C-alpha cells in the first residue's frame, strides 16, 4: 500500500537537538530495531535437524508471548508483553508491518511527539497481547465448563483447560493502533492500496481493516490469535489517540513527569523564561498542551465556526507562546 499524499508518509522529520535518539524519529527507530532483530534471528537460527541452539532461537524462545508463560505460576514472565512486539515470523511478516509504520507512523508521531508516540505504540502492542490473553483465558474457562466453539474465544490445546502455548509475535498490534490513530487524525486523506489496486479514504481503510480482523477472529481462522492481538491494538489506538494526555506517565519509572513539568514552569518563571514572561505579562498561565490538543481536535472536526470565543483566544495565546519560544 502507499499514500497518495506524501505529507502523510512515515518519514517523520528528524527532531532537532544537540544529539541523542531524538535526532531520528521514533517511527524510524522502530523500523530500524525491528529489522535488525529480524536479521539477527535469521542469520543465527539453527540449520538442519542436528544444529545446536543459537542466539536467534534464544530470542524467539524468551521473547514471544503466550498465555502459558505469562499466567503459569512457575513462570510469570511479564516482559513478554513488550518483547513479542519486536519479533517476526518471516520476511513478509516483517515487510508488511514495517510498511504500515512507514506509511502511517509519521503522521501519528507528528501529532503526539517523540515520547508520547513511543508510549502510544508500545501501549497498543501491550493491549494487543492482553486482549489475546483475555480471550484465551475466557476460552480456557469455557472449555472447563464444556462450552466449546464459542465465536471469538481462543481455546487451549484441543479445547482443553490448559493454557495455550501458541507463540504470539509481531508488531501488528502496534501497527493496527497506529492505523486507527491515523484515521482519526486525517480521516479524509487517501490511501492507495497495492492489492487490490484501489484508493480509499483513510477512515474507510482503517475500519475495514479492523472489521476484517474481527471477522477472521469470529470465524476462527488459523491466525485467530494474531487477529485478537490486532483488535486489542486497534481498540487501544482508538482510545489513546483521543486521550493522549494519559500517555504522559508511561515512562515515569523513576521520575514523575507531572511534578517535573510543574517545577519546570516555576523555574522558567524565576529565570525569565518565555512561559513565565507571558504569565506575568498577561496575568494568566499559558494554556496546557492537553487543552490546546482538545481545541485543535474540535477545530478539525467542526471548523473555526465551531470554536467558542474563549477557545479561539486560547489558540491565539498558545500560538504567541510558541512563537516566543
């Protein structure tokens, strides 16, 4: 697939700065890291029935996601909810996932920024794994009660009560979240498909793609587990692109970004920074990023006439602050 409007391809502009990861967009880093891991998998995997274990085997063994390794009390290997997102079964699996990121990821990253986009993508992947897990647990419980063949549920081996050990790998859950987010940001831009060779509006393409995954899950195709992860990622993408402020705390393992942000504003005021200067000049604090995002979303949906006088004034203040910065 390809985009007719190249403004929405995956080549997000490099983040300006003195150095570090932000010189390259997170979307680009995702494509690089996924590709490098696949190269390691392929070039180190065992050859022949008598071949010994390798780095590629180890990566797949300890990186894939499955209900058994996450839920079974002897394992509880929760890291798999992240690591499975960077593994792929074959070159075509990798190619189509990276193509999805290349085409749609840049648009979403430009809306969210480097850090929030990183959180958004990983959260969508996590929700994909958890949705797979939930459907397998429900299928396991249904199997224990003798209820087999319920559409949409994922059963264990031979519909038994055992947790599934079927490996789940791939970036697809995160990619589905990115596609749904792109449909929200730019619903009427055009997507040109390679096969079939047709053009669709972004929102039509996205929701048809999600609908196909749901249909495949309900009829129980051979990749029903993968479709469950796709739907989990899509649901997360639908929610978090509309509530992006909830992503701010994703990387707060050792720090509190909200506290740091408040301190930063106070320090800026004492040092005569732009935000502090505008606050003293106008007698009002600068508008929050969440409020500006909300108004921009409303502007996109309803046009300028749909904004209140107060919302228009907030956008003007935000624009003045940005120019001053």
